[in-house]
C-alpha cells in the first residue's frame, strides 16, 4: 500500500492538515479538491483531480509524494480503503474500535469533521443555498434521515423563527406525504442524510423534485443518491470515532445556513424575532434562573 513507514492508519485528510503549511499554492488547490470530494481521488484519475483543482498532473503527484504516499496510486489506495471502511455497517465497525482515550479521539475527530465540512465549502455554492432558503416566495421543507432528524429539526425550528413558510417534515409515511404534497414548483427541500440512507427519505425527495422543488442536499459526497437529485450539493464530513457516523460537521453547516438566511433577511427577521421574544415573555415561557 502507499503508506510510508511510521504513518500506518493516518488518513489522507489528516496528512493534508499536518502538511498544510508546507504546501505550494498548486498543491494546496489539489489538497482542497481532495478534502472537498474524497471520492474523486478514490475513483478518479490524476487528470480528473488536476482538472477539478485547476492544477497540473505533476502537482497532483507531488502532493501525493509530499503526503508520504508512493505517488498518486498510493494516495488513491489509501482513499479507497478509508471509503470502504466508512461503508461498513455499525455492527461491523464496532468490532474494530481502537483502545485509548475516547474523549481525545472525540475532540480530534469532531474538530476535523467541522474543518473538513466548512473549509472545503465553495462559497458560491453555499451562497446559492442561502438564496434559495431565504427567498420568501418559496416554501421550505426540512427533512432528514432518522440519525440526523434531531439537528435538522432544530435548524428547521430556527429557520421558522426568521422566516415564514418553513415546515419540518417527519412522522409516518402518511404525514410525510401530506407535507411533501403541499410543496409547489420552485419550493425548496433542505435534506440531510449520510450513508446508509433512509429509503423513505429518498422516496419523498424524489417525489418533491419530480414536482419541481429545488433540493438543497447535505450529504457525504457526489456519489450519494441525494447528490444526484440536488440543485445545490453541500458535502458533509461524517467520519465518526465509534461505530456510528459523526453529525458534528452537519450541525456546523446547518448553523451556517441558518446564520446566512438570518443575515439575508435581517430586517424582517429582526421584527419576527422581536415578536417571538415578546410572546415568550408574555407567556412566561422561558427563565434565566
């Protein structure tokens, strides 16, 4: 395989972060492309990666060597191995958990997930997502697979506080169908799911897209079935410290989207939040003590 002695098990993204300050501008562009789409290096060619990064094939090979791999093939083998491991179900991954300080691993993995998710974000793509979600003429349906439903629901609740026409979609197939049926052409579906994907969510999103809704997808790469349906694709790093996926990167990305929409709708959102706050106070709904 492509690992140099002394670095077994260290992932491609971790090596990029460790070498970041020493990379040339061209190598940095290639590294950013690798972080944004690990499947490109895992299943693409030198030419594919060079084209995506706006760099030369030689820069791709030099990056691989700089990271300690035996050329592009070594880096590709490492990326394929990482993706293969992430595709394993939790029942399999739990058997291979390493011993040691779980809290330290959680800190490192969570920081890396946030960095990989946000640092690799194309600002124009992110801006397009915010524009869709902030358009008051568009209704927004927020939907997530079972594992991500909590954080997606929280983001949906926050969006509801800064604009009208937002619904968090959940419940039985009947309830989901009722929500999706209310979407019209040009409305927006904000969907979150990581492999292994929920069939019911894919079916609901499929129906909405066929009816003309625009999909903003938060998922784990271009090969995701959500990505193939998306008007806007935002890639989430979901590598976990244990047998389950890590949604910390998704949480940070959702927070950024809500903040972007709030900024875009600042005047109206301020009025809405003032009304909500006055109502909470009138009802005695919250306390600071």
